[in-house]
C-alpha cells in the first residue's frame, strides 16, 4: 500500500518517541547521527513526508503513538 501525501505525522510521535532518548527501543541516537534533534521535529516530518511516504509500505502495529508501518525498502 502507499500512504497518501496528506498522511498525518503525529508531533508527539516525533518529539516524544523518535527524537527523545528512551531506555528501551531508542531511536533518537540513530536519528542524531543523521543530524536530527528534538529541535528538528518539523524537518524530520518533512523528510519523512518527501522521502518515505512515496515508498510502498505495510501496516505493522498500533502503539500508544499511533499506527506504525514499515517500508518495503526498509
């Protein structure tokens, strides 16, 4: 499936999950290597929108932060 261009990218998922250090399943340090910090949530959202949303993906699970998908290219 492809996600629509106007897919909502939740601000809380970016700032409280992807860009904030977590003791378990941390993603912030990986994203920091690409230059993303908590102050870059808007840039990360735009990069996801332009680089990842056009890719084919599939539904993976629903978490406290919303629905998660994985790209076939991932």
